C-alpha cells in the first residue's frame, strides 16, 4: 500500500501569469497548475481564449476544447492594451515567478511585455515564449498550427497506407509535446533560479519540436540518406508490429525483437518452427519477408476470437483495438483515476481527463478547480493586488475589465 501523501503540491507558492491560448501554452500552464502553481490566465475581455466558443460538444457553453486544457486556473478578463490594463499586468508581474505567452512574434513587444522590456524590472521572471517557427529565422513571421507542422516537417509523410495519401494524426501531438517540453523547461529554469537568483528567457517553437519528434524516423533518414517508408498500421522496421484480425475483431501487437517474436511463436501460436525459419530468424529477415510472415500470422489469428488470443498474450505487448468510448470507460482507466469527476460552476458535475503525473508525497491537483469561467476570478485577483471595489468598478466601467 502506498503511504499517505503529506506534502503540498510541488509548485505551491509559484505564480504564473499566463497570456497563452489554444493548446501548447494552456496545456503547459495546466501541467504547472496541476503541480500546484497559481495560474492567472489573462483573457481578452470580450471573447476570452479563442477555444472557449469552438464547436460543440461542451458544458454550459464552454467547449470541450477549452475544458481539456484549462483546469486549476484563474481567469482575469483584461484589456492589456489600455494604460490601466498595463498597470494591472505590471502589478501582477511584481509578485509572479513565470510568464507564458504564445502570441505571434512581435505581439508581446508591441504590448510592451516582451522579455527585454521586463527582465530588468522583474529579474525573477522565468519567461516562456512559444511560437510557430521561432523568434527568428526565415519563417518567424508566419502563423502556424499543429496539422500544418505535421505536413511541413515530415510527420504526415510517415502516416497512412503505403499506396495511399499522407495523413495527419488527428490528435495535436506537436502541440502536446511542445507543452510538455515547455513545462519541463520552466521547472528547470525555476530550479536554476535557486542558484543564480535570476529568471531567464525560455523559447520553444512548434517547428523545432516537430523536428525533434521525428526521433528514430529522423535518424533513419540521417543514417541512410533515404526517408523511411510509409507502412500503415505496421512499423518502418519492427516486425511483427501490426494490426491483425481475429475471428471476431482486431488486435494490435508490437513484437519487434527476437525474444518477443520467439515468445509469440512458442507460447501463443504453437509454432516454435517460425523463429528457426531463415526468413524470420532475425529482425532484418522478418522485415525483408514481412508479407510472407503476415500471411502466416493472419491465417492463425483468424482461427480464434480475440479474447482467446489476448488471454494467451498477456505477457506480451498486445491489446485490443478500442474506440475512445471503450478506452475511457475501461476498468484500467477507472483504476488509475484517469477520468475524474469535478463540479463545474455552471454545468454541474462533469467528467474530465486526469493527470498522468504521480508523486509519492506531493500530490497533483486534478480535482481542485474546474476550468474557469471567462473572467470569473477578475475581482478576486485584483483584490489580492490591493484594488478596492471602487477602483475595480471604475476599471470595469472603462472597459479595461470584462463584465462581471
């Protein structure tokens, strides 16, 4: 049994001023908020985060897209273009540890909130900028979104059937990986600040992450001079790795090593002869003779239902091909707490995805607060800065703040 958690969340006491929107920035700050940071999300007073009003489904007018990336935050609806709005930002930054922004290059400078303008006045700040193509370079002025990055930097060329068109991945993998790199970088910069006493500028570009994400596929090209082939549900080298049809539904397995292939043949298929066959005796041989191997495996797997095979393959990396509904309603997801029940201010009880992070002594905060209403924390944040009700009312009347 795990021992009871006794510590506070690991980033308790860290304050983040968050100018970001859509996915990469908000997911980064959600990870920081889960770890205990106070995240104050600065939103346009009229429209808020661009994703709040995206297509249904949602909850009480908030889109599923917004709900996915904004739990455990406070929302401050503020026009940062006005002199009064700028003053509020400066008051926030005086007590802040981290700034996160993902505007197009030059926008924060135009507002007067770029790192160069803030570093001397607020030397404690860790300042994270996330952009599409980087702060400099031949495409720095361009906007960019995840699927375009998948197209431009090779990921889409790897996806799809060998004789079909390239396909984008439906999930925003580059945004997600950028957010995780960003959260790790912010934590590292906070750790470095303990030694230096100063914050620093951290830059991430979706384009750079898209290149880094190529991983072994990128090294395939750099080592051989040729791009890896598109292989559909299989793998560029690992064999047998593929989807296989059973008597009543598909399963997927990834068994690219000699050890795993041998276990499959001996323990599951009752075909100990296959690893001895020269066509299948090594990873390179199995790759060269993949059609013949897959034909043999297909004929065997179709002889029994999926449950029969998966029971025999429990010690191997193999599993059923599930829908999202089947996955999220599964016993193992429930056991790991990866779908959480929370109480939304206007929608009532809703379900959200949990955090995958587990600390033995310092818990993450997945249940503390639902994604905030637009501007729902404006008054509380300003009162925390020492603003009285009359001043808040005057700021609201001037249009600097969103409606209460």
